[in-house]
């Protein structure tokens, strides 16, 4: 869209489009909405709105579209690639106030407002013995709307799939303010174009998701986990590739490298982990066969030189996960005044997992960085964070270079630039390389659904 | 697209677009491509082509698009809704000659030409202990390209999902002859618009799929099945709803009504089934927990008045399935000179399964028809076939009326007009009712990707 970078948009029209009290024009509020959890710079928007219904979203979008005012949808603000940053000014449209959870246990289904937080949804589902299962790390902040926008996933995707796999139906508001339903309340259908799958992962650039019907899974009756250490990262990552290739379907299988374990030891006064490459393996089942699976997983780890196996049952399962859960904060705390440059997020075919793990280590050595790795390894997903002195521009640049090298390696292995965090601002530069000529089709779809280019400009698609 | 119904298209240009021998202009060949397994009337195409590669498909499409000649993609020809019938004449483009299977067992993955037949693919995968899992009935004829086109599924979708759930990457040729890759060789990604999901289920109206990268699952180490009878169809269908609602994930769970069992007894000289509503329940596992699941399933059936439980292990599992597998032929053979009017295919939320089963029985009684039902019940999917005298136009009309009533009931229950057969010609009339305003977005997408309307005209989308 055409835009003068120095001009602001007059957003007074919003006072007619939305209920009183659901719009803010004041600078102090607007400034809070210029950034999110990502390291990317934003621009202070001209207004922030918190519609409470799809009709209010429709009123805002119709009025904005008519006036060609950019609209950046936002929900929890926990995104790591800048998907919710208003780089063109205009309106930030928060879906955080769109609530509501309606559970249909007999159909393993819930219909959920876009602003409902992941952990809150699962708290509502627990009394029914049910769960929305992707298992994201930021579940205390991230909303269902944001998860749909980025096709988020996490710890448990290896068994239960990404957000997309659970979305049965979406309510979406189009750029010009139409409210449409995409998909049906069923587990399968062959009734034409799957528009819901087009909106999932589109980060609010094609429409604003206001309500989601999700498929649910039962909370497993049995859970077992083990913290397993290996002589080398190659042994650990090969164990993961073998486990998945063998057909084992764990509830979770996490990789944590030696540097991360050191950071966790430094962070905690009360625990000391072995400072070796580590896997957390968690198994789920509704029958006693879980013990057989656990023995199989252990034998497989032994084949890869396993050094230690610390098992846990339902009662002390959380102790095992404590290691993984504190990783981000432990990294941030590791060197005073230093910070993580960015959170890397790539995904590769599972047989290439050892290769991508080595690629990060090699690049980190080459570039003289301190880099910690963890990953939802069973999906081929790897996260990496380099710690940098934020005042040392050259060091920050080396961390950016590391990210670029690793992403290009992942794409070269047949993988993807982002496993679960989305494209946002940070991964746009890799989209041509990853998608090739399909990018032209994506641009066509964008032009069709958002002809005036008001929806989340500057995200997902690379510059033409 | 504009078309004079009486004119033919001059397709001589195809001789330049495609290798000699891969095009037919003669009437005897063309006539074979005017119809498929569905009851809908077609029109004899002006030419048939069998490209052997995506480049040949691209050459045909580019030339046809330039000349505005309709192209109807076709593969196995086993579709039941007329998706592959050339209702506007022009070219039938068969992908049956696009072969090739490349298996990557370590990544649980195969890259497959669109013309590869389902059963042949699984025969190639079996030595690796792997399987492409939707479990369709027509696996001896249906191709992977056709399965992607209709988002096909069948017996085993209840555990493993529909075709969509297994597609990681597609090679697609656009209407104007560009070859594009959609998706990556990974199990999850958040890298922008999921174009592959737009092409899956679009029945060749948005592009022609030439190659597919599929995710595979391990052949289960243990399988158990049982043929279970119930006092009434309500008891059987409630047992299904309860089983799925309880979180049991069977390998398959099929419903077969009393009329179908009668037809099977009449068809076979050597077996006699109890003529009662029946479920086939099959369980899959890689550990000994399967016996616990089997006991759970049996107890659940007992709660619903189970009359008999005939169990089978790996050795005699096929005997159990014989009942289901011959159903279509048994129905056709049941009354001399009569035929099935059409094969119904609806899907509803699982808690509504008893209701849709009753709706078919009620409509069949009202309309004085002989109707047999089977269904992949665990998905909420129900098939129904009324036997009619094809020379009795009024009876054929009543069967059409039954289909319409059942489809509208399914949609009213939150379900879908088609669970796995696609829209084709037969279900177009219900798409407005099912999708509402989203149909306008689908039309926009169609216009964007096929601006000249050459791809499979008259399918999927309803008349404007």
C-alpha cells in the first residue's frame, strides 16, 4: 500500500465504529502497542481498539478499509517474529477481549473466542478430561487467536500435531468487514476449498480470526517421562531421529544441549543437572502398554551410548520438566547485562536433525558466539539463542549472521525457516528461498482477499 | 466460462504441446472418458491427453489456457460425485501415467507421482513396515492424485486422518502452466500461507497436482478386530458415539445396518452373518496395551446391549472385513436389474451419529425405498445406497429426494454434505447452504488462480 512514512492516520472515525471505551487515541497507551516480545522495531500506532465481538471487528475493518488505514491484529503479544508489530502505523486491533469458551465433551470439541489464553482454555477443559494439545511454552500469555495466526505448536506437537491439525472451523472477518464461517463442526470433510487452512498461519494478513472451533484430545491416563543424558550432541540427536523413524510416537521429546544445561545449573541454587546433551522423553497412553514403550525408548537410548536415565512417573513428572521450562529465563540471566539476540526456530526432516544441531554448533564456533540450543526434537524443530552484549553492534550482527546461516542450512535440507513462531518480520527475507514460485501465488491470494493491503502490512510475504 | 453447448473445441494444438502418442483425438477413446463411476451424465471430450511429467502437464495447460479450452483433470476414474467428468467438453487430462515412488523410511515419507494407485503405493511401502493410512475402499483403482483432489479417506481415517493430514508437499501446475512447489518436507511449519491445503480437496479446479510428498505411519505391530452385533441401529450408533467420546482411538470402526447384512448373506453362499446392526471394531497398537483397549471396547458395547462379539486376531482378521468389503457389490447384486441410485456420503459431529442414522431410515420409509447403510462411523461419516429400478424414473427421483433430505439434515446438524467423496457435480447444490458467505471467498480464489475458468468447469462451486 502507498504510505507516507512521516504521516499519521486520522483515526477519529473509530469512535463511530466501536463501542465507547474500546478505543484509545492517547500516546501512553499507543506506545505500549508498538512492540511485542520480538527484537524488531515497531512504529507507534495511531489508535488501539479492543473490539468485543466479530461485529465490532467487522465495523472497524470496514471503516479502515474504506479509508485505507493499516490494521495490525494483535492478541497476546508473545510472538517472537514481530507478527503483531504495527510497522506502518494505523490501528492496532487487539482481539484480547473476544472471550468465551463453549465445550462439547461428547464431540471432543470447544468453540473459543480468539482472545482466550491457552492455559486458561486448558484449565476450562481439564474437568472434562480434555485438552487442546499443541503444548506451547508461552501458554500463560499466548491466545488461541494468536496460535491460529502463527500455526503455533510446541512440546506435544510430535504426538498431537500443530494448531492447524486441531482447527475444525474458524469465524473470520475479511478486510472489507464481512463475517464468514470457514469449515464445519466435523473431523473430516471433502466439501471444497479449505479456506480455514488458508487463514491458519496467515498472521492476520488475510483476515482477522474472531472465533475458533477446536478438536480436543483426552488427557492421557498414563504419563511417564525420563531425563536422559548422552556423551555427545550427535548421540542425543541421532537417538531422536531413530526413535521417530522407528514409529515411536512420544507425548514429547525435547533436546537440550550442554550449554543450556550449564545455564540451568547457574540459574538454580537447588538443583544440579549433569552438564551433558540431554533428552526429555515423555510417553502418553490410556493403557498399560506404556511400560513396554518406555522400555523400548530406553533400549534405543542405550544403543546411542546413554550415560544416565532418570525416570519419573505422574507424581514427579514436573521435576523433570523444570529443566526445560526455565530455559529461556536461565539464558537471559546467564551473563549480566547481556541478552538473547533472537530466538532461532527452524525445522528439518527428522533424519537431518543431527545435521542441523551440528550446523548451529559450527556456526556458533565460527562466529565466536555463546549459543544455547533446545528443541521439540521429535518434529525436527530446533531453537537456538545466542547471548550478546546489546551495546556491541558487531556482536549483535554476528548473532544475526548465525541465524541466517542456520535458516539457510535448514531450507537446504528440505526444511523450513520457521517451525512454530511464524514469519512476521524476522523470517520474510527467507520466504523466496523457501517457497520459490509459490510466493507469486501467495501474493495473488493476498491481493484477492485484501485488495487495499490494509491487513498487517509488511508481514509474511517478502518485498516484491 | 462462455461456451456454446453445441460447439466442439479444436484440439489439434495438443500435438505440438505433448509427446507423440500421449494424445488421442479418436472418438472411441474419447467416449471412454465421458463418464466415471458416478451416475452423472458427461459430455464426450474433444481430446484426451496422458502427460508423463509436470512439464508436459504445464505445456498442455499453457496452450489450453491461451485458447480458453476447458481441461478436466482425471486420474483413477473411481470418483462417485462426477469430479472427473468433462461436462464442458474440451480436454480430459489424465494424470494416470505420472508414476514414481521414492521412499524415505527414516523420515516416514514418500514422494509419489499423481498416477500411482493407492494399493500399489502401499505394496511398495510394506517392505519398509510403512503405510499411507487413510484406508479407502477403492484402493485398487484410486490414485494418489485423485485422493489429494477429493481429500479422500476411508476405514482408517478415524485413527490416522484424511488425505490432507498426510500431505507435506505438493507439486502443482497452475492454469497458466507454471510448475510450483507448495509445502516442505517437514511435519510442521509456520512459514506463511498453506497453499497445499488450498489445493487439497479442490478437485483440479485450481491447479493440477502432479507429485505428492506424503507422511507415512508404521504398520501397527498388533491388530485385533471384532464383529459386534446390537439389538437396534440406535444401540449400535450410540456405542460408536460413546466409544469416540470416551477418547478411544480405534484403527477403524465401521457401522453396517441390518439391510446391508441381509444383502451380504444373499451375496455369499459360504457365510451367514447375523442379520442385525453390526459394528466392526479394529484396534491398532505397537504394544501389549491393545488387549486392555479391546476389553474396554467390549465393555462399552455390552453397555449398549451387545448381542454377539466375534473376535479375530491378526491371522483371521480378513474374515471379519470380508463382510464390509463386499458391501457395494452385494448391494448391486441384491435385486436383478436394479441398481444403486447413488452412493450417499455425509458426515456429522459424532454425538449426532445416532440422529443421522435414524434420519436415513426415516426418509427411506417415508419414500418407500430399499436403502442400505454402512459408514466409517468413528468419523461421523455415513454412506447410504438406495436400490432402484433404473427404468422407473419416479423411483430414481425418490432416491434423489432421499439423498437431498439426508444431506440437508447433516448440514443442519453442523455436518458436511460430503465426508470423503468430494463435491464434483453431485454436491454442488448444497455448497451455499453448507458454506454460506464463504462461498464468495472461494469464488474469488478460483478467479485468482484460474482467471479464464479452464480448470474443471462446472465442479465444486455452485452456480452463481
